[in-house]
């Protein structure tokens, strides 16, 4: 999760809840390449997760998800290959991210606080990111189970991307991941679709501390089945946060 670019490559989209899944798909990641989704990951359920991140390096300049368009966009803007965890061909593929920002804090942060008070109307501590993750046959390790490295890779990606959202606006490649700690709790089966949940826990000057869980929400009303937990640190570039 390192790199720099000045290219504007992100859009935030929030489709009205009345719109059907099929119409939503016409301008989002190529749903024809998605697996069958469990009930918790259906379109209407995902609206509560927040604003959809539409990242051009994953979806192309036309935001259709057409692989030729994606490859062309990446080649024209400095990338050398396909994305490790967002490409149609990725062994473990993050199908979508949605971000939700907390409401502005009603009171100023104490001058004795070690955390940097966020200068924007939203963002900072409490920001959440949710994703859908598909573990394909290419991620297999031992007889029907996925490699632990596939879980670690998505933790790295998730910690990095929520760091890019610290200002209350997704600003890709405005920082870099310097630490990831992952605990593998339960094996993932080949073909499984899971939810990735990430939260910014603390911001100290340019340091963004976040935690994440990879879970199977299962049946409504039951506790999530946790497959992996992680935490990490992103350092944002100078000037991204006001005064730092």
C-alpha cells in the first residue's frame, strides 16, 4: 500500500434505495463477474454501509468494470499490471468498499489530548469501511481451504484504504501502510464470500491507527463468525491533514 499519484481516481456514489440491483450494476464493478452473494451482501443490505468507493484503477475510466477499460486506464496512468486484490483475476477479490464517516464532534478536543483534532466536518476517528470479499479457487492452499496469506493481503489493503479516508474524503495514495498485524482465527473455505469491517480507532498527528475483522455475518440475529482480526498503522503524507 505505497505509492503516489496526482491523478483524480476516486468517485463516491450512493444509489437511491429505490433503484434495483440491476440498474445499479450498470455503472459499478462488473457484477457479471461476481459470485452469488449471500443475503447480507445484497444491494439493499449494503446501503447501510455508507457511500460506495468507485476507484478508477479498479473499474476503468468508464466505471463499468470492463477488463479492457480497466487495463487501458491502468496502463495510461502508470500502473504496470493488475491489482492484487481488486482485479477480476485476483485469487482473493474485494468486490466493493463502502465508507461511512462519523458526525462532527460537537465539542472541541481538549488541548491535553494526544490525538490530533480533525479539522474537517467528518472523517477521522470512528470512520468505518465495509467490504465484500470473495475467496476464489486460486487462493487455495490445503484441500479446499484458502491460504492464510490471502487473508493477510486483504487486511493490508483495507487498513491502507481506510487511512486514505481519514480526511472525510477518499484521497487515494495520500499515505502508506507501515505496520499490519493479523491473527488468523478460522480457516476460509474456497469459494466463500465474507465481510470485511474496518474502523479508524485513533489519529495521532499523521498516524492513523485502525482495526479490522474478516467475518461471516451468517443468519440475521446471530453473532458474526470471525475468520481473522487485524490492526495496522498508516502514515499520511505531509499536508494531507491541515497543519501537519
